[in-house]
């Protein structure tokens, strides 16, 4: 099917303007001009394609020297890396040594044969991608992770398949031709690989800077056109009604009537009464539990982004850019005086009021310079007190200085 044949279902935005600013937020990535269209597509779960070939900043998320260093230094654990050749996964023994480290020479040889390399959770290893993923998660309130796919051949590494979460695809290098085949099963709870996909609903080329959003369940496949090709797949997993029910099951353990045996051998009248008690207890639980409570708990339990920043007090300058380890906005009890005990990411922290105020502002803004934070908190604490608060947070790996 030609691209023209799919024009009736193609969703496109205008070409993006050239940008020289680092990509740190969802708005930076999608661009301000396209945010409204993306927001509608995300809310309605509709495919969305944005052509932005004039962007010169996109490759800076993971330039080739950065990727080279990840392979050469063994920074990527073997269980997060895979080599695919002719749509087949190669045995790890072919490119992992006896110490469990990646072998750059073997990987280079596979690349020369046209292999595709995959890096799962690349946001853990490349700070720029990690900061972007955290910002997207904070804005969309959805669990976010990023995989990278680097193709050196002309064949697709994967059969047509669907994912059990939404994806936002970002082309960094080279060109790929994508085809999508619709959503055979609405809101699936598992990924599905298809040997024979349904008829194509959309197809198009992805050049550096282009974006493609696919809702959960949309079948898709891609073939490299210009090698090497590198793209990021940002997985966006939103909580579902099934997740809410699973959470209700944990709350049910607090209800005596729901912990009681169902009573399979009870006499008929007693069994009818037991059934009524069971159903009423479930209804009472539904009356008291709210989706808002569930979402607040999910935000608090979300794992922290791994950060480290040693000797931070001596490195603070007005231009030092501070980032938060929190992936979501949570209640940091800034209205409470004195120190407070908090549970964040299933870890316990005792933070001073100044520490909580500083973290709340950094987390809300996503990233902020020390100078701007000083102005934001003027009247609430001095520059010296703020520096001490940042040191307190850094010692607990809750903030760090971001290096560009």
C-alpha cells in the first residue's frame, strides 16, 4: 500500500521549527505548536504523526559518541541488551564474555551483518533521556520507560506486533518506514505478535526529529530505509480499571467480612445471608475507595530515579541546574513545621521543612537553576539555608546537579 492510499487515516502536524534548546520536557520534544494536537491524540487514544525534519537538536538525546561509550565501557548490563539478526535474537554467549560484559568487537561484527541492537531502559544509562522520561511521566502521570533500537540493515527486526502500553516513537538517526494496522483488540492487557497482520491503515517515513504516537494495542512494524537508524520508543503505561480493582483487593484485606470464608457448606439460609454480607461489603468498599486515592498512592510508591551528586554544596552556582529524583508530584507536607517523616518510592526519608520546600519546588518545575530557586523561595529561606537544604537532599539522592 502506498502512503497516498492511507491519507484518509493519516494524522500529521506541520513541520517543526528549528530548535537549539535542549530537549528536557514533553513540550520540548513535541514542541509548543504541536502540544494541543498531541494532547488530544493521547486523551482519545488516536494515532498521531508529526513530521519535524528541520530539528537539529534531536540527536543530542543520544549522539553516536554516547552510544559508542555505552558499548565500549560496558555501561549496559547484558540483560538490558539484545542483538537481532534476520528477526531472530542471537544467543548472548555470542556477544557477552565470561564476566557477563558486552563484547564490543562481537557487537560490531553483528552490526556489519545488518543486525539491530536493542537497549532496554536506556533512560537509566543516558542522563538526557532519563531526564526527559521523568519529565514526561511527571506531566502525564503515567509510568514511563524508554528503549532504544539501532538498526544497521534493511530488514525489520520484529514481526508486526502490538504493545500493552502506549508508545511515543522518536527518530534520532537515519530513516525508517513505518506501517500500522489498527487495533484488533481494544485496550489489550498483553503484547501480541502477528505473522499475518490485518490490512494497513497508515504508513509513512520517519526522519530525524519525527514523532509517532501509537495507542496501546495498535499493530505496527518498521523497516529501515537509511542506515544506521536509531530511534527511541518511549513506553507510556497508564493505570487501568483492572489496576484499580487489584488495588481494591489489597484494601479488602482490611475488611473482616471480606476476609471471612465464603461458607461453601453453610445451610441454604445462612449461605444466602453470607452472600448478601459479601456483596454489601464490596459495595461499601467501593463507596469509600476513590480513584484519586489510588492514583495518589501510585505516585508515592513510584520508584525514584537513580541520582548521585557528591560534594554538591561546593559546586552550587546560580546557574547550577537541579533535578529531582521523584518521577511524580507527591505531597511533601510543606505545611507542616519542623522535620517530617515521608515515604517516597517505598523508601523512608526524614526531611527538614527547608528540604521539603526545596524538593517540592524542584519537583514541580522538573528542573530549575539554583539561582531561580533562590528567587522562588526568597522570603522563606536565605541562600545559605537553601544551599544546606540542597546538600541534605543530595545526601539522600533526592536531587542532583544535572550536567548538560
